[in-house]
């Protein structure tokens, strides 16, 4: 039976995380042995206590201060018991049932990473446009064949992930970084739902500027890896 570790980074998602975990448990196919790891990035809305009080079978890790999404994912992956990692945002916009679709592709064809593509995003116009611009820039320079690197819903090999030197923002460049190490990657369409509770934690302009700076780091890193 296939084994997966589901890593969920959160920051102030107390209104969404309980429903998301319940939905994961309900929708995940029974042919998986799995664990759920939530990494709370120093939330101030009682997310950590709410999860601890609701579930006794979910590992909850709390960062000592706000460290960002990449750090939270990295922490969760290092703590994972299994070698196959699923990442999903804690806002509930990614339908958990799509984990089954990604996992089937991943295990059947022996990919090292299968990523989701939000081809029908349910976000604001500004958010969709800024994301499209950022993805086009990344695709042009990195040639990673991924139209939506910002989609958090992925399944990948833990060993490949831990080869990548950690840096803030690395989670947005996983396809290109995996490919630099010779990994087999694939991307498929997944669903996307509007955010119904809470607020997005990342500004569109800030994300675009930071992403462009990170792109320079990634280009240098890929060059170094290939050497």
C-alpha cells in the first residue's frame, strides 16, 4: 500500500483548517497509508490550539516566529515519516480529492514530482493577472514546462526535495529545481475554489517583486547544480 505524508503550511487559517483536515480524511482513497502534518507559521488566531484540541492523529508543529511558507514546508518535509510528500495550502481552495488524482499519476508512472495546474482559478482578477505574469516570466527563463508553479498542490519525492539547498521562496520553483537534479516531473489540471473565509496572506505586487528576485537566485542555483 502506498504511503504519503501530507504537509499543510498555515498562517492564521483557524477558520479553514479544521474543515480542510476533515475533508482530506473523507476524500482520501483507502489505498493509502497517510499522515497529516500541519506547520503553523506562528499564527496569532489560535490555529495551533484549535487543531490540537480537535485532532489527536495530526502532527502539529508551530514555528517559533513567522518564517514564511517555504520554511514551513521544509520543516514539515523533514519531519515526515514517509518518502512521498503531498503539499496543500491550508486555505481550502485546493479540493483535497485531487490528491488522489495526483498520487495515481505519481505512483503509476514513477514520477518524482507531479504538480497541479489551476487552469480555472477562482481568485480576483488582479491576483490571476499578476500570477500569470509571474508564471510566464518563470517559464521563459527556467523552461520548466509548468504553467502554474504557484499551485501548492503537489506530490513529490522527499529525497529529491532535501537535495535542494533551502532558501526563502523555494516552494515556488520546485519543478525547475527538481528537473535540475534530473527528476521526472509532470503537471495535470486540478480544481480550484474561491476562498470563503479568512484573507490571503500575500500581496500580489510584493509576490511579483520577490518572485523576480528569487528567480535570479534559482538561475544561479540551477547552474551550480548542473555543474
